[in-house]
C-alpha cells in the first residue's frame, strides 16, 4: 500500500500545534511531568483518548519524527483548552482569539473616534459583584488600524481571565445580533439586566435545540467556577477582538 504524502497544510497545522502546546505550558495548563492532572499522559487522554499515547504527542512535538497531529485532534484541543480554532486550523488570528494592543497612550485617542467607550465595567470574575448598578459614561476614541463603525470598548475588572485578559485592560468588541452568531469557546462580553462578564462562552440548548442559557467559563478556571446566564430579551453579546493593555 502506498503511503499518502503529508500536505504542507498538515505540516503547518502541526507547527501551530507546537506553538500552542508551548503557550499552554507557559500558562501552566500543561506540565509534562505532572501527576496532578496536567501531565503528558493527561493531555494525551484528553486529545487522543488514551493516557498511554503520550509518546504520540511527543512525536508531534519533535519535528524530526515526521508525525503530525490530525485536524480532528486539533479540534478537540481547541474545545478543551479554549484555543482559537481559526488560528490552529487555519492559521488566522491569535492562538487565544484576540489581538493585544500594547502601551497605547492617551495621544493615540481622539474625542470623535469610531470606537464607543463605555464606563460600565465588564467583570472578569465570579459575577457576584456584577449585579451592582453603575452610572454609564460614554466617549469615543480611535485605534490605528481599526476603521469603520460598530466597535465598542469596556474596561475589565477582575482576574478570572488571566493570563488572556488582565485586570485593568480595556477590551474592544463588535456587537453581534444574537446567539445564532455566537461560536462556542470564543471570548465574548455578555451583558444581561444584572451585569456584564468577559468569558469564554458555550451555548446550552434544550431538547428542542433552542439556546436557553450560556455557560461562561474563566481562563483562570482553577480559581473560578463556570457560571450560567439565561438567554432572554435583555441579553447583549459582544465578540472580543482585541485588548488594550495600557491606556
């Protein structure tokens, strides 16, 4: 039987997998010799289905082995570790879904820009404090490279999205029309009648496949449990597309 040649796209997929694996190690989500649930065997069981397949993962990571992760395995990885599927599968965007704008100074903004800034905070936390009302102030600013309309920005409060989004960051978002546009395991600002959260989001359907709730998941999931919010007439959804680390 003739062995099928590996395409350059598959090799590029594996290269991105190696990059993502390294980032997950940097975050502490993977610790190769760990025995507490984050080791190589644990990773292999989650992605490949068996703890004994750790040697296969090591082969993916070794560019001399010429063994490459499959697209199905890559999709599983995205779902479990909240990796941006566009990045891993297609090479588009950032590994964890958002662009980072570093060291933006006040001189970069103007009073009549195209991005709406609102003082209502998006809570990257448990949500316990999100029910408190806050007066909403609004202004507009610009960021180089962002043209057009429809952008909105929120300040972030809390550390549950560390290290993807930090306390004090500002997130720039695009509003989506409803849950039909929402994609699981991507980062959104979710606004309800009780508050606003920045989280990875997953849809929860009833037995008629109607989305009735959203599960909000923290990047810092070891310290913060997921929460659920109802999908009703009050809910607003904003896709997070970038964060400003200093303003």
